[in-house]
């Protein structure tokens, strides 16, 4: 994958990243959570983000924001089904 410069300006490994490697994938998720735009965040698998969030070293405000988001997502009541 090509790395947008606004996310990681110093990345220079042929401007690509092998996301099939778990270490690279976790690094990428961290970078997107800290520096990404909405379209970058939308490209993430949020279930994966939730699973690895406790292991990621993130600035406290960012980690709290995502922890709060996932807590709310887990407890949110699903919408009732429409009557036919």
C-alpha cells in the first residue's frame, strides 16, 4: 500500500508497506488513529482496532477517545426491526 505523506511524512521504504505483516499492520493502525483523515479511519477494520487498542501506545487523549467509542459501540442498543 502507498503511504500518504500527511500520515507518515518520514516513511521511506519505496513508499509502500506490507500490511500482511502483523507488526506493520499495528504500526499503520496507530499512525492512522493519530494522523489519519476520516477516509483513512473508514478504511480500517474497527473490530481489529478494538482488539489491538489495549496494546497500542497512543497519546492518552487519542486512546481515551477510541476506548470511549468502543465502549459506547458495545453498549449501544440496536435499532428495532421495522414492522413489515
